[in-house]
């Protein structure tokens, strides 16, 4: 089973609210089960309660279904559990998924008009060709349906391809760097990667996890091949008791301002406050980046659709003109 970002935002908000009020995690789950949750969330909470009864950790109980709970979510829950800060951990997740839900909603709304125009443009082009060439109307409708089906298949395959590339970039530094250089897309993804990294790093730091585990957990949650490569270097440095600041600055995996800030905060002992600030900065940047991407994608799609419609009209007039010349 899987949940939408909006569903997760509400789900984690309710858990955080109950934990903040003093409920234990199992008590909170029972209260939520009385509120007629969606079937998937009900099943998740019941399975979690059974796992906790069997002696499993909260993080393991939540993460029994990787389709429902991602590695990043499990990392934040685990850090909050170990540090006795479960309520803030769940609130972190609620804030993150609120940002994602808002961005996806804006993108979906923005794409409605271009998609309507695309369908209208295709229909008009077929209608013009039908009136020019004659033939049965039913035959034209069959060709239109076949074209739309091909279009849907192409869009679906493109979506699968994009997902596959992003998944590969989570472990491939070269591909990760290539995506970051794509206009609009790269900036939005960079901000999202840093939002995930700083959120998990800060939560793990507050929970008192060892620095090697903190760096590795945050790197895994970032879904960035470059950051994972940098985390491997951090692990080696930490074995010898070295500082991480120089790695942050020299690895090239992190924005320079953040890397310098981390290095000075590490020296001054203010990593907690510094990471809290950067966590908010990158969450805001990620929200702006996804919103900008959501604003530009429909404009690009609309421009392509206008070109298609214009080419159809020009082609129709050219055919009419060539037909008239034949009568001379």
C-alpha cells in the first residue's frame, strides 16, 4: 500500500499532536483508529501495534511496508525514538509532506489547462484533415482514439523513465550531478536533497546518534549519489576522530555556503542551532523550487501545444493552397 503526500501530512500531524499531549505511541494509534482513518492507514497502525506487542522498535514497526513508509521516514522516526523526541520527529515529517503535497497540488492544477489544450489541438487537427480529405466520421474517431492512446502510452513511459533516472541518481554520483545541471529541475532537486539531508541530520544529532551513523543516515535519506559518496569519506575521517567540516567543504556535494557554515559551527559547538536554521532554509528553498518548476512546466507544455496547433493550421492552409493551384 502507499499513501499520498497529503495523506501522510495529516497522518503524521495527528500522531505528533497526540504524542505532544502525552500519549504513548500505542495509545495514540488506538485513538487514531477510532477516527475512521483510510483503510491503508488503519492497516498500518494495526500492524504497528502488533509488532510493538511482539517487542519490535517503533521504527521497525512503522517500516514493515517499504511502499508505505520510505527509508527517509524510517530514519527520522528511528532517530526520534532513540533520542526520546518522537513528537518533534513526526512533526518534521508532517512539515516535509505538507511541502510536497502543496507542490504536487500546484503542479497538477497548473497542468490542467495545457492538457485540455493538447486534447483540443489534436481533435481540431483531425477534424480539419477529415473535412479536407472526406471519409467516414467514425474512421476519423478511431484514428483520434489511437493517437490519444499512443500519447498516453508515451507520457506513461516518460514518467516511468523519469522515476527510474531519479532512483538511479540516488546511488550514482555522475548521474546525480548531471540532473543538478538541468535548468529548473536541477535547482528544485538540489533544494529537496538538502532539505531531506538537513532534516534527518538535525533529528539524528538531537537524538544523540553517533556521528558516523548520523552522517550515513542523513546521506541515505538525501537520495543523492554525491552526498552518499561524501558520507563514505566522512566515515573514514570519523574513524580517526577527525572533523567533518573539511569534507563538507572539499567534497563538492554540498552548497558552499552550507559547507562553510557547517565547518564554523562544528568548531564553535553550535551545530544544533546551525542545522535548525539550514533545515528551515532548505525546506523553504525546496518549496520555492518545486513551485517554480510547477509554474514553468505548464508554460513549456503550452508553448509546445501552440506550436503543434500552429503547424497544423499552416499545414492545412498549405494543402488548400496546393489544391487550388491544381485547378489553374
